[in-house]
């Protein structure tokens, strides 16, 4: 089970975007990284192609290491650590350590 999943709401703990919150767009398990919506924006020089006829400089979201983000707890509105626990039907679910919020 992955720690952070697509569509989770996370808060960035370190780096230039520290304190920003956003939704996870994509998880890159091979790089141990995530891409967060409207965070870690970088400029990319893009050549003209079928999609983008003009090319030019575009803004894209760059990956952020998973260790630099935390799940956002809905009850407290802060980043939280979580543990894996057994769910109702013996499935594994993520549970916030302090508040007990279930994320799955």
C-alpha cells in the first residue's frame, strides 16, 4: 500500500512552496515522488508540436519527494502522520494518528 495516493490532499512541509496545500495529481513510485496541483511550478521550454502549435515557455508542476509532503487532516486542517490499520471488512486503511480520521 502506497503512503500517498492520487487525489489525496497534502501539505508541503519543506522547500520553496512550504505551507501550500494541494491535490496529488500523479504518484511516481519509482522516483518516490508526487506531483501536486499548483505547487513546485517550473518553466519548461517546449518545441511546437501537434498539441501546442506555437511552442514557447510553459509552466508545469515538477515532482516533489514524498518525504516533503504530509497528508492533510480534514478535522484539524494540519498535516498529519498516519498508520495502517484494519478496516471494517479486514481491509487496510490509513488512519490519522492524533485525530483518528480514516483516509480511505
